[in-house]
């Protein structure tokens, strides 16, 4: 049996998840490049992206959002305090309950598809053909919610036992299925976009089938059971308020999609592509750090280890800012070069690039907030407090709507709706900062988070390096018109040169302001997890529960 007693740092676990996620994200960009080249930005692609967002939104809202935030702390409590048999019984009952609820939800979604499309994309009602296409695709894609939610259950269970790699890698199957649908199946459909809907359907089965064998190896393969169970009731009780609190960002993005469906054709697609690029650091690093710290925070709270709880939060904040600030600046300054290099081929033209770049820069202004929300929210969920993030989330969504009324509505009336999707992205970023500020304030007020004394100096050093990097990139950036005339290899080479140069300027400025490599390493290695059953042996054979 493998030795599971050696210490493993949070940094190593985060790097593991990030590297696995990066593989999937790179393949995801290949997928999006193909989608842009083959389908472009049109009413048909707008219909697909709305349809694709519906089960994904519900999955993030219920399965990966509220369910994970409620389930993992309860599961961690069972690991610490109950026997292996009681732990397995809880997993079986939770799986059975979740599967039963999903069957009902999917059935209702399919039966009410026309109404669902009307709610999520009211602008489609003015184009009967687009609305009908969206309804037909939703019939195919809605069962994806069943498979992907059970995949999230399997991934959450693996994560709680320190098995991070395979759950982070599982989205690769969605990208493979959609690439195959685009390249192989699309030519055989009267409406080629329909092939993407079938790709999503089969992707759900592939992702679930990929993770179940890993649960079986650990002796945790669920056998669906039904009936009253204290752990299930506790999870549901925590989950109900968390449905809103864990997914404020998704709610705000959904509002953007609903409003974009009422704007000029292509607006939904432009927001989709801009969100995809901002989601790269959010998905690779934000989700990775959040996934790693939630079980650790939950166990620290169960053990009433306040020092470990606070140290974990401060480590995560430093690591997130180190990555988030320069990435935010890079996405804003290099938006057009990135999009031109990735997407501006075939049906995706220079106008589309310009429109996506504007929205991407607006979204990117909220990237540090999006990332840090994934650090502070688990601070509440680990304490089994799902009500406070709900109250904060309600304020953030209200702020988002107020910002849209103040900025987007006058934009539509004064400019006739031209590029109004940029206002949608900007106000969503503004609402994220409101959400973050309130989460940090209340977590600090209750004494759960005490900022590291070196944190503020660390932030000042990062800001100085980020500003210098941005200034240099703006100075050397080639004109926007030049990119459209370069071949693909030239665009990618120039983009790589700019990114590398920017990273070098950032590193040199950080060094000059006192952020030396040894000090930086001290910041990133300041928190270790020495618990034998926590984050260790992430890629080794698992020790059975209770051993």
C-alpha cells in the first residue's frame, strides 16, 4: 500500500489541478477556434450558445456551486467523526437523492423547453426560426445536466479525499466530443449547429463514465439508496441558501445573456467568446485553489484550528493575486492580439474580433474579484454558513441590475444598442467587486480572517509590477490593423513574444521593488498540509476510508 504520510503543500495540489485543467482548457481553445472558423457569429450560433449555457448554468448553480459547497464540508465531517460504513452509507444516499432530483428536473426541462428558451433568451421570440432551433437543440442538450451533475458529485467526492487530478481532467471529454461534432458530424446535418447539441449530449456520458472507475478503485462507487438520512438532510439544508450564494457570478453572466439576446445579432456569441478567455485563468487557477482549500478549511474548522484556517486563506489570497493582477492587465492590454490570433479566421471577421475584444477587456477588469470570490466564499462554506453569502449575493445581484440601469440602458437609447454588450460585461465586473468587498468585510469582522501583516506590502509590489508591465506592452504593441494582414504563425509568434516580454518586465519590476525569488517562495510555501488523509498522495493508490 502507498505511503500517504508525507507532507504535500497546497501549492503542489493547486499546481496539479491547474495543470490538468490547463490541458482541458487548451483543448477547449482548439474547440472554440474551430467553432469560430466553421460557424462564426450568427443567429444560429447565438441559439446554440444560449442552449449550451442553460444546462451549464444549472450545473454550476446546483451541482458544482451549491451542492459542492454544501456536500464537501458534510463529507469532511463524516470522514473525521464517523466510521467507514457510515461514510459509505452517506455517499450512497446522497447519490440516490441527487439522481432522483435530476431525473425530475431534466424531465421538466425537456417538457417545458419552449418556455425555458423564452425565459433565457426572450429576444429570440422575434425570430420564430431561431426560437424553434433553440427549442430543438435544448431537447437534445438538457439531459447533459443529469450526467454532468453526477460527474460533479463524483468529482467532489474524489476532491474531498485529495484526489484532484482526474476531476480536473474530466472536462477534456466535452472538448473532444464537440470537436468531433464540428469536424465529423456537422456536414451531415441540414442545420450544422445541431451537431454541436449532440456533441454536448454524448460528452455528459463520457465525463461520468470517466470518473466512476476512480471511485470504484477507492471503494466509494455509489450504490443509489433512498430514504431519510441525516447527512443528506443536512446537505440539503446547507444547499438551499447556497444555491444563490455560490453562483452569484453565474447569475450575473446569465443576466448578460438574457439582455444580449435582445441586442444586435452576434451579441450573445461575442459575450461567449470574451467570457471564454476570461474563464481561462478563472477555471485553471481560481477553481483549482478553491477546490484545494475548501476541504482543508472544512477540516480546520472541524478541529477548531483557527491558525490553520487563517493561514490557508492568506496563502490563497497571495497566490491568487500573484497570478490574477498580471493576468487581468494582460487580458485588457492584449485583448485584440489574443482574439486575432485565436479566432479571426474563416467566418469570424475583424469586426467580430473588435466586438469581442471590447467585451473581454471589460470582463477582465473584474478578474481579480472573480478569483478572490472563490477564496473568500469557501471561508463561509467551510464553517457550514451558507446564509451570509446568500445575503451578500443578493446585494451583488441588486448592484448589478442597478449598474445596468445606470450604464447599459442609456447606452442603448443614446447609441441605438451599438456595442451595448460591452456595458453588460463592464457592469458584471463591477458587481463582482461589490460581492468581493462584502465577503472580505464580513469574514474579517467575524474574526475568521486576519490579513497577513506582509499582505499589503505584497499587494503594492504586485501593483507596481503590473502597471509597469502594462505601460511597456502598450508602448510596443503593434497597430491593430497590422494583425489582420499577418499569417497565423506570425500572429502567434508576435503574441508569444509580447506575453514573454510582459512577464519579464513584471518579474524585473517585482525584483526591483523587493519581491525577490526567495521571499516569493516563502509566501507561496507558507502553508503545508501534513494530515495523512488530506492532500497527500494525490496521484498514488488511495488508502481505503477509515484505515
